[in-house]
C-alpha cells in the first residue's frame, strides 16, 4: 500500500515536472495550485501583483504584515526601505527552510510577498537591483545565495511592461568571511562588517549616478545593508534603497526610532515618506 502510494507520488511529481516545462497554464489545469500554507484549493485567489499569490485569502491576510507607513528610511545611507513583514511564524519558518534546509522552491512564494510590498510605490524602472552578497565559502556550502533567488523571484512578479531589469548578481563582494551575524549584538555586528564588503571590479561604471536596490531576506540590525549601502555610495551610486522580506523584532524597534529621525537626515526621501 505504502509502496503504491510512493510510486503514485513519484509519477505525479514526474508528470508535474513535465507539465511545468510544457507551460504554466497546462500545469494549473491538471494540478490546480493549492494554498501553500493550508493546502486548500481556493475558488478565488487574493489579488496579487504578477498573478498567483501562493496563499489563499485568509492565510495571506493572517501573515505578520507590518503597518505600511512604517520605516520608509533605514539610515542616512538608505533612502527608502521596503520591508513588508515581521520575522514571525509562518514567514520565519519559510525563510529558515529556504536558507538552511535548501528549500529553494519557496523562493517564488517569498518573491510574491516582496512584490506585494513594492506594488504601490515600485522602484524607478532604471533602478539596479542587487542581492546582498554571501562570502564565496558560504555560497559554496549552501549552494546558492538566497537573496539572489529572492531578487529574481521578486522581479518575476511584475507585468512585462513594468518589470525592472534583471538583478545584477555581482556588484558587491564579501571579501572577508564574517562570523554568523545571528550570533552577535548590534555593536559587534558593525565591527564585524568593517571592510568585509567591497565593490566588485568594474562595478563603479555600472553604478555611477544610478539608484541601487539592495535585496535581502531578513533585516536584523541593518548593519549589513548599511555597510553595503555605504560601499555603493562611496563607489558613485546616486541613491540606495533596500528591499527585505521581513524584519526581526529588534529591527522593528530600531526602525521606529529612525522613523522619527528620518526628516533630519540629509539622504532622506525628498518630500518625506512615500
Ligand atoms: Zn490557506
């Protein structure tokens, strides 16, 4: 009985792979998509930028969304921050599974959630998106840079007319392996990163006078994003924005403070919050 079920599973998976290659419409006709969270087959999906949202309306609404007006500015280096969700269940579990359990298949769902964040005030069409870099050793060990996957998946959720240019993968380099940020406090994180990130050779030409959108999965203290943004500004970028999937509780506290400070920063959004 179990063997038969297992074989059916394998046949279904193989068929699904073939259909997936044949085209999305055919695949969804044979295997209508289910909600990723609760497994139901919704009669109507919630409206989502770029179509398929992966979650039914109740599961989508129940996510730990952040109030939209919060934290348009992260620091003097980052002119606008998109950060739609709190790092809380079920989002936190999806991020960890994508990153540590190599469940790259979660990237389209996470990209859809990021696209929802940029839908109302999308980055300028000329903006260069780039993932926060991993050190090559960690990249090798993990097999992929989850931020690069998220950047590509986020872009896929735009309509053809509005789609930003493909993310530029190698603008920044992590030249020094740093201890896992997750284990350090805010002060240690800043020290830990000093000099760890540089521009890739030739990147100055690409970023000169441009707006760069840094893409990452989780914002904790903002130390990594700030270091990347400082390097980009020093290399000639005109403006740096950031898009993260979610923020930790610690970051949410910092962001509440920066909201109040935003108006006095030289690089703050001209005219205030979007
Ligand atoms: Zn659901």
